[in-house]
C-alpha cells in the first residue's frame, strides 16, 4: 500500500511538471510566432518577461494563503487557473501584442502559487529526514517539464502548429485538477485514507503540524539567513530564466552572432535543449538523496546546505563563462550538461533552507523570497532581449550570468544558517 504522503508528492511533482511545460512552451513557440507576428527581439523579451510580472505577485499571496488556510485549495485553483490561461493563449495572441502580454501576465498570476503552496504542504506532510529528497523529486518536475515542454512543443509545431501546443497543454492541467480536488487534503489529519502509523510518523517528524498565525515581516528584512536565501533565489532565477527563455533561440540563432545556427526541424536542436535538462533531473534526484544521507550520518545541516549550494553556483558559473568561447557544438553540449549537473547538486542548498529557519512559515518564507527572486525573472529576459537588439551578440548574456551566480554563491556561503530564526 502506497503511503498517502507519497501520493501527495507524486501529484505535486505532476503540478510542477505541468507548470513548466506551460511555462517553457513559449520559448520554442516564440520562433514561429515572432516570424508570423513580426515581433522585434525587444518585444520577444517583453513577452518572456510578462509572465513573471504576474508570477512574482502571487508567490507571496500563495504562501500566505497556503500557510493560513491550507495548500490543497491554493495549489488546486492555481493549476486550474493557469491551465485555462494556457488554453486561451492562441486566441489572445491573434488580438495583438498587448493581448499576448496580458494573457502571459495572467498565466504568471496562476503559476505563482505553485511552489509556496507545495512547500507549505510539505512542511506539514513530510518528515524531516525525507524533506530534501522529496523536494528534489518535486523540483525535478522543473527539468522533466522543461524536457517534455521543449520536445513536445517542437514536435507538435513541426507536425501541426504552434496553436495546438497551448490547447493540449492547457487541457492536461484541467484533468490534473479533477483528481487533486477529489483525493487530497491540506493536513494529514484531514486525509481519511491515511494509516495510524503514517499519521503518527508525520506528526512526530514533520517540521510543522499547525497553520501559521502571523508572519514576522518586521524581522525578515534584518535577518541575514533569510536574506541569504532570498539573494540566492534571485541569482539562481536570473540564470535559470535566462536559459529557459532563450536557450531555444540561442540554439537557433546564427553562428555570426554567437548562436549555434541549428534549425528548429533538426534532431540536433532537440538534443541540445533536451539532454542538458535530462542531466538536470538525474542530478537533482542524486543531490537530494546525497544530502539527506549525509545529514543522517551526522553531517551538520548547514554544512550540507553550503557545500551543495556552492557546487551548484560556483561550478555552473565557471562553465557558463566558457560557453560563448566554444566553436564546437559537441563541446557546447557537454558544457550545458555539466551546468545542469552542478545546478542539480544544489538541491540541498538554498531551495530547502526555508523550513530550517522557519518551519511554521515555510510557505510564507518561500513565497516572499521567491517573489523577490522573480524580479530577476522579469528583468533577465528583458536584459537579454535588449542586449540582442543592440549588440546582436550572446557573449554579454553569458558573462552576466556568471557574475550573478558567483555573487549569489558567496552571499549564501557567508550568511546562510540552518538554525530556527522564526518561532
């Protein structure tokens, strides 16, 4: 018999998977859409960024509502909303540039609640000794969703059209919502199918067993461990969403401006955007299990957090710096795979640190840090679009990413903590 918490984790993984296929499909679809609607590179950057204008606002709201009222309904209605907006995207795109901007903002508003509500659920459902690996499994939905989103979008566009992508992906989330509302609860005690043994284990070992009463906002801005998570989130997002938004365009761009010059219809195109993401999935899972194992064997929690976070940030920073200086597609592919491997190893770093410092406020802390971090997701595509528009080159985009990762890695290394900061 499968434990109820494992079913919750599986459905949360699927929610993140759907979140990311709906998020990244535009990165491939933008290629024929730009040609069809005549958008400039700057306009493409605005289309990418518009999603994050909405996303960053509901991260705080999603975390607050999930901690106060429970994550089931916050996550469920979020998935239902963003799936509807995904389905409507082609209709809005044909109404003009402002309309596509608007529907992307609405999509972001829906997706913004996903991670904070899941972290809030996990703080109440997942025993401490399982937390890092569970979050790694859930976060692997990012890479798996990116892989399938890129691959299926490319295949569907080649066989049918870019519009079909949004219709099919939107329907998937609506189907997920039906099963979620029917079979899951915010608190383990509210689940009628849970065994006495599993309920006892969760209540004894989960970081939190109650809803948060009040968010300590006044203490957040002066708390260095929380700021360390926030800065790391910002820097990670700058690089993550630059790559998610622009990787297909980088692969497709002409060699004369630093791109790889690979056609959308080419098998090489699929390999270059999919294989690194597959490596990221494997690395995320391995990183999560290694961190949990080391902590069980006696390694201090903060040492594990800093060690694996540093592998991710500093390792990826060096490798990203090398990319624009390569002339071989094969070497570039290897570097992209290694970058994703390093980032995956950071699964036990800043991304799971919220429950260490404030177990009752996990959803709130994740939502606030994530919302601030989403400022990077707004400006990084805008910056990339502006750079391409004015320099017609990819070099500066990669070099900025390296600097951002090193800054974030150093800040987290010096100021992070695993001690409880908020009671």
